C-alpha cells in the first residue's frame, strides 16, 4: 500500500451490521478510511468496480445472493477480504481450510481489532489470491480436498490425499506428506482434529492424527499401534482405539 491509509469497504445487507462494523473500525483505527458501503451482490459489484479499496468486510449471505456470487463476477480481485458470517458449518470449515480470515456475527470488537491488525501486519506477499481461488473451488465443488498451511517458509497448499499423518509438539504441529516432506505449523493439533474429515483422518493419540488410507497394519501389542506407510509406528490410546477400528473395518489393510 503506497498510501499508508488503509482503505476499507463494507458489504452487508443488514444496516445494523454495517453500522457496527463502521463504528468499531473508526473508533479503534483513526488511520483507516471507509471508502464505501453496499448492501448486496449488485451494489457491492458497483462499489468494488468503481472504488479502490485494500480490504473488504464481506457478508457471506445477502438477500440477492452470496459473497461467492459477488466474487465470481470479479475474476482477479486486487483487494483482501475478511468474511462476515453467521455460523455455517461448511463455510466455517472452508475458511479454516484455506486460512481465510472471517468474523462471526454478532461481531466481537476484539476479534475485529485482531483481524485488522493481522491484515496490516501481513498484507504483503500473503498469497491471498491463491487462497481465495482455493476457497472458491471448495465452495463450488462442496468439497474440502486441500488445506492451506502457514509455515515459516510461507503459505503451503496441500491436498488432503498427500497427508500421511500429523504429530503434535506443544503449540506446533508437523505434517508428514507422501512426498517425504515435513511441514511445521504454529497451530495445535486440536485445531486440525476439529476440521479434518473424520471419515479419513483419525486422532489415535493426543499427539497423533493419521490418514487411515496410509495405515499398513494395526498391531495389537502393548494396547495398540498403527504401522504407517512411511515406516512410522504410532501408539493408539485405549480410549481412541474403538473409533480407529470402526474406521478400519471398512478398509482393506
């Protein structure tokens, strides 16, 4: 941003929601300028076509369509987006999978402040266009088949079928992939346990999640172990053993 003033647009079909966002933003960020507001897909398209903006707060569901309908009309957006949504399980997971920022309604002012601060700190080289493209693909296909990981090297886009296993190390999680990569991210393993599809991924231990398609053997010794195709031998906790065996009962090892 050559101009240090952060230019923000707000697109939401609820007058009250726009008022809340505008009031919170102007109260906490005097260096920010609200460059325009809109109430739906068509008015939002006119706004974004005619007004330069850095960041858009975009409601997911509006009376004349969705945020994704609007974005489909803008092939190469030159702005970042923070989605605003009531809880929707698929959209919620899609945002998490693609490392896309979102705010849940009703708006928490502290969450709003954190979102803007995060954008101001990381707006450069954050590969937003690729993450948005992946999000749009997920929404279009109704499939969550790839995940975006933020590592020390940058954003990594990983297909779920490439993931062999996840291993916890405190507040960090390592992803081990089918092409012998180890990717370390600064998130807890629980965050991934909550969003990875349960029909494929199983948390077998507090420190391990496995892709059941990569299990070579289940070993009964000492309570239970999985032998993975990458050669790792991972313990299965007693309380997670039953869930794992249920998943494996439908697979041929």
